[in-house]
């Protein structure tokens, strides 16, 4: 038995799952020290910031995972990282201005200031974190995630005493940890001089926005349909449900360098992709059972007595949607290593448009929005998206072409 390989997989699972665990622990801390309504507002701001961060962080992080390992030496790796970091900062400035204008002219309960602070922190944290993930330095990633938990605890305790809103210490802790990682990475020998934005980063960001943005929108939708307290419960359930992505994401990320190597050598990806899909399916089934039990505990302790049944159904449906979404990760990885960003973006655009159209249609007919119906629509759209991803990735398993 290769114990070194097993340890590496375990470290990959922990490192990949830490952001989800962080969200759970941070939200529980906010709920304990503040209130469930404060958590609902902070979680809504956090969700919006994460949605926007698909363009400021996740799209560029996808390219970091592909390009940093392919660099010849450390100096080139750092240069490739700063090229993508610069583009992330530019997109952060653009979207930050958009949030300022939105908060200035809208009358939403969601704080624009909290959204911006969390978005900045999340962007710095994700970009620097993916540099180490790309190099499989999982122990270092785990160390910095522990630093993040410590920083968040300290910032939340201080902010509560000072009467600062709950979302601000979360963003500050993320930004602080990201800066520590940036210092560890160091400066490049030559800073990037190109002034053009790379379309593939935007395309990957838009792709992730269309796929993950649907799930992240559920907490703000819950706030709209049933109020801040219900949104607080749903945010806790959504955070626990996100843990279901721990093992599948780790499996996918662990296989990604090997997929990239096979793709660069012009070899078939079919066997490895099939094995990855099988492992992800088994892990999702186990995760759903565990998460359903945890949801029952959350609803029992935090749910309103007159809405236990409704909240329970919504919680289980939310867990199911998260696990179903993970089933498409093996096919998404194939498109990623082929850098077929446009194909992936088209599929996610179609599913996102279907989701939005269905919700608009439902609201137009009933003049109201039921969160349970929203979840059913979300599950149907996710299944449709997985079908399209599987069909599209089949053409990239053998041929190294990319769009």
C-alpha cells in the first residue's frame, strides 16, 4: 500500500474542504455572538460577494491551477501568478465600483460595504491560496486556513464588542490571511507589463458564475421569500451542504495535474475521467446521507416551530442540489484541462438562463415566489446542466482540440 499517496489524498481533501468548513464555523460563530437575523444579512452579503468573486477570483484561479504547474522554474511560476493576480485586481476594481453604485441607488437590506469588504478579502484569499494548491502544497494551505480561523475568531469577538456589523470582520480576516500568503509567495523578478485582459479568465469566471452563482443565489432568494431569520437557517444548511463538495472537489483537484499531463502528451483522458466520475458519485451519495442528518439537527435547534416541516424539506432539497451539482465535476475538469472555456461557458449560460426564466415565469403567474419551488427548479436545471457537460466533454476525451 502506498501510504504516501494516501496521505497526499487526505491532505488534498482537507485543503479543498477547508473553505467550506470555514464558512460553516464562521456563520455559526456569527449566529452565536450576534443573532440569526444578523447572520441572514451577513450571509446574504457573503453570497453576493462570492458570486461577484467568480469574476474577480475564481476565473483567474482556474488558470492559476493550469498554468503555474506548467512553469519551468519558481521565477516563472511567480510571474505567471502575478499576471493573473493583476487581472483579478482590475476586475475587482470594476465590480467594486458597480457595488458602490448599487448600494447608493438601491434600498436593499444587504449592506454594500459588507459586500465590498468580503469581496476584496475573498478575492485575495482565493487567488493566493490557489497558487499553493497548484503546486500541491496542501500542508501550507491547511496552515493558512487555520490562521484564517484564528483571525476570524479574533475579529468577530472584537467587532461584536465594538458594535460593528457581522460581515466586516469576515472580510477583514480573509484579506489578512490572503496578504500573509502573498508575502510567502514573494515578488516576481519582473512585474507583468501587458495591459490587456485575457478572455479565458473572464470566460472561466463567467462559467463558474453561471454554475455556482445559481446555488449562491439561494440564500438571498430565501431572504426575499421568507425573511432574514429563515435565510439565516438556510445559510447554515447551505454551508453544511457545501461540505458535501469536500471529497468530490478534492478528488477532482487531485486528478487535475494528471489530466493536464495526459492532455499535454496528447493521450486519452477517458479512463482517468471515468474513474474520477465513479469516485465522485460514491462520495456524493455518502455526503448526502450525512448532510441530511446534520440538516435535521440544524432545523430542530434553529428552525421556527411552526415551519419545521417546510424548513426540513427545503434543507434536504438544498443538500440534494449540492450533491447533484458535484456529479458534473469530472466532465468540467476535462473541459478545463483542454481550456475549452467557451464550450463550458455556453452550457452554464443555457442552464442559468433556464433557471432565471423559470423563476420569472413562476413569479409572473403566481405573483409570489415559493422557496420550495425555487429549489425544485434548481435541481431540474442542475440535472440538465450535468447532461450537457457529459455530452460536450465526450468529444474532448480523445481529441486535444480546445475551443
